[in-house]
C-alpha cells in the first residue's frame, strides 16, 4: 500500500513541479493544478448558494431534491416492507453520495483531470476536434441528447462489465457490492477509483463524437442519476415492456445477488441506465422475484464496514490486513 502511494507521488509530483522539463512549463502545469482546484471549489460553493446560471445546471441541489423524492417514494411504496426507513448503512451511503461527487473531486480529482487535459492538449497540439469521427454540433439538441445518452451508457456498461471481469478492478468494485440492504443512496456508494476507470472511457467517447452541447450533457447526466437512484431504491418497479430497454429495480437487484449460478459467476445485469445491452450481449438474469434475496459477496464478514476502512480497499492484495 505505502509503496503504491509513493509510486503515485513519484509520478505526479515531477509533473507538477517540472512540467515537460523547462521553466516555462513549470508555471503552466502548476497553474492548471491550482486553477482547477479553485474553479471547482468556487463552482461548488456557487451551487450551494444558488448562484449558478442557468438554474438547471445546479447539480448539488438536483442531487439533494432527487434523493429526497426517491426516498419519499421508498417510504410510501416500499417493496421490502420489513426494511427500515433508515436502513443499514443508510448514512454511510449518504456520505458516499457527496464524497464521490464533491469531496473527492474537490480534493484531488478535478485538479489531476485538469493536468491530464493539458498534457493531452500539449501532446495533440490542443486540437482534439480533429480526432472526432462525427460532429454533433450540426444536429438538433434532442438528437444530441439521445446519442450522448446511449453512447455514454454503453461505455459505462462495458466498463462495468470489466469491473467484474478482472480481479484487480473487482477489488475496488466490491465497495459498491458491499451493500446489504438496497436503497436509493446505494447507487453512489462506490470506491473513488471507479471515477478513474470510468472517466477516461467517457472522455474518449466525447473526443470521438465531438460537438456536444454542454447544457445537453447536463440534462443527460441528470436523467442517468435519476434512473440510477430508482434502480437501487426499495421500490418494486419493472416498467412493463420497457424493462427490455430501461434498467429497473427488479432487474438490478439481481446484479447485487450474493448467490448466482455457475454460468453467471462474473455477475449479471451490468446495465447502468439501459437494460438493452444485457439483453443484446446475453448478460441478463432475472430468474424470479428478487425482493428478498441475500445481497453482497462471499466473506462479507471480512470486508471493512466503515468509510475509512473502504477508502483504500482494493490496493491491498488478498490476505493483507485491513
């Protein structure tokens, strides 16, 4: 663990201090690091204090209001009626929502992303549009919305599948699968390294399909978060015939099932917003009503129960102390 942390420092610090090897680049990379940190901090504060325009790009309060609405639906229409309103690990999951989308990004992720963007720009000459296979700028906003939503969701489905396919990635993804009682906030309980895995894949997609309208991207993002909240909520929805297109709680509960058949040992139902990918690639699995199935994975009793215990989980090899 300590060795890997030192390796990360060895790789990042020279980039910050020396840039690409001369004094002119030193200030440039450092300025990007500082400005990215400050910009995200200022933007977050503006969201909290209702100073963001237009109003519908205020993700902070969208997340708060959405969470309260879905929680209210859980209370009024509970699928698992014996599950407590304040279920097991409710507050842990609530903290994860704000950690993964704000605290982690504020502390390091946005700054490192800014440096990565500059490095890529320096390498490519700063004109990423020349790598685009398509330019969506010429299309109407609703066509952009549909294409962006579908393309992003497929990228996430594929990345999600990889998280289950390779042991190194699965060690981080186990944090999400450590949920023992399902509820809306479980949607955003995931290891911070998943940001590192998902983001480059989505970034590549945006480069290859360029010209998306920024406000439309916000709308697509909101829709995905809403669907994700509902998929994890204690609500027995399946959407009728639309279940073959949209992911839903009755399908996603089986993704978290502790017991799966031998031909599904790597998992099933990897869809994020859309279920259609699982039906296309035959990773769908809904054998029966999964309302009361046991969730998690083997050796759950050995998995850390606290946020601090899970924070660096995944970097440890099997058998290392927690």
